C-alpha cells in the first residue's frame, strides 16, 4: 500500500488506539475538524480520527513491539511504522494570569500552533442556525479552553511555542461573533499583538465580513493568509447541514474570495470543503475548479463525525471517493501551479487534516 492510499484510508477510517498516552494529546471537541490525534506515518504527520465511533470500528490498530517501536496494522497485518509527535514543552507553562498554555493554543501536526480566539458563536446552540458538524462549545463546556483568548495571552503562548518547540506558523480561527465584521476586527487585534512579540506567519479564519476593507486591515495587522470556509458547495446541502451559515450565499463568498486574493495574493486564500456531507463528486470538482481559477486553494477534507454533535452517526466518506477527489483536484492544482507549500501559513500549508498535498505533484 503506497503512502497516498494509506493516509487517505487512515483519515477516512480512523485509528483504533488502545493506549492514548503517547505523544501530544489529541483534540476533542472544538471548532472545525476534531476528535483527532497527530500521528507520523512514513515520515508524514497527519491528523487522524481516534476519539469517535468511526475509530472504534477502524481496521487500523497499533502494535507496540518489544523494541519499543510502533507498527501500524490493518486487520492485524503490519503495513507501516508509525510514531507520535512528542508533547510540546509549552504545554507545561501557564500565562502570567494563571491560564495553562494548552487552554490558549494547541499543537497541530508537528509544528503548527492553532487557536480559536473566540470559543463562542452566534450560530451555535440553536438548531435553526447551528452547523451540525461543529463542536465549538464542547471543549469550552468541559473546561479544556477559555471563551476568549486575549491578544496578550496569545502573544505570550506563541512566543513560547516558537522558542521551545520550533513552531513554524499559526492558525487562528474564531466562532462567529454578533458583529458585521464577523470576527475580522478581533483577529486583527490578536495578530498585531502576536507579531509585536514574535515573527510567526499567521493564517486567520472567519466568515466573509460585511465590508471587504477588513482584508486590508487584517493584512496590515500582520495576517499573512486567510481562510473563509464554505464547508459544502451545493446550496441545498449547505441549507440542510449549516442553516445559519448558508444564509451567506456562495456567490457572496466568491465576491469575498476575489477581494481577499487581491489583498493576500494568489494562492494565499483557502477554503475548507468537507467531503461526505452530501455534495456529489462532480459538485466538489466543479467547485474546486472555480476556486482555483479565482486564486483560492480548495482544502478538501473528509468529513469526520464528532461525538456529541447532530452528525455524530453520519458516515464518513469512502476512502475511494477521497482518493478520486485528491487525484483530480491535485492534478488541477499542479496544472495551475498552486501549491500548499507556497502558502505562508494555515491549514492547507499544514495539510495534516487532508491527504491532498500528497497529490499535488
């Protein structure tokens, strides 16, 4: 089994762990893809589902050999060596106001810092508006994070993560606040504080703001790349899966994409597309083509059911579908000369939640 197929299957099927004490702690709940843990397979670090029902049924397991080396097995047969990124040193520290650093930001993959600056959202908590796949409130309810990370806290943690653990870039996302800028203002404030303390490339993620002048302000504050996430492409799927967010039309997203590309640059703007929510293969390919032509990187990720959400029992996409998507979109990215490696910061640059970067060349 080649690496492309193995990573695709792991992210679609998950990984059954007997011992979850190895490496950096995984991610339960929160905004975006979750219930994951970072693993390194054949030299590539990826985020793999381990905490949900998907992983409990996975054919993939780990065996701890007598030599202390770990072996990834499929149906009991060895397929690859596997390891876990170590727990970062910054996790042992607390901020000057007494908050553990890991409640402010988490390590993703091997060298990416990630934080949700506002752990609340105007859409969450009401089934008439909430995104059915989202668990942004779970980590807050369980005490694993705080509702609002201050710019000073984020700067303090980011500096330590770079100094102690060699973090290379930062992803800042946010729940959507009840403001017309959709979080752009607070993300800008946080970015400015971080850049004043440490030279760390930053991607910010938010819904399209009401006024595209915010893109210039975000760039001026030190934000290097931008994510605005469609999640689903078909309007009917969007209305069913994320009724509140779907009130922002796809066409408005494309107006925002074009404006953002003018500010951040071609290939420095990205969007999540979650395969498996109901979009057809053709719909996802057509949407990816349009995004690439606009200068936006389509970060295609397999939907992963998160425990405690309305879609907890929704099936993940088949690995065959994901492989086909990756092959075809990867070829389109190569033809366009667009690469995740050229992105300054962000989820697509990290690539750990998707196998698509392995198909770009």
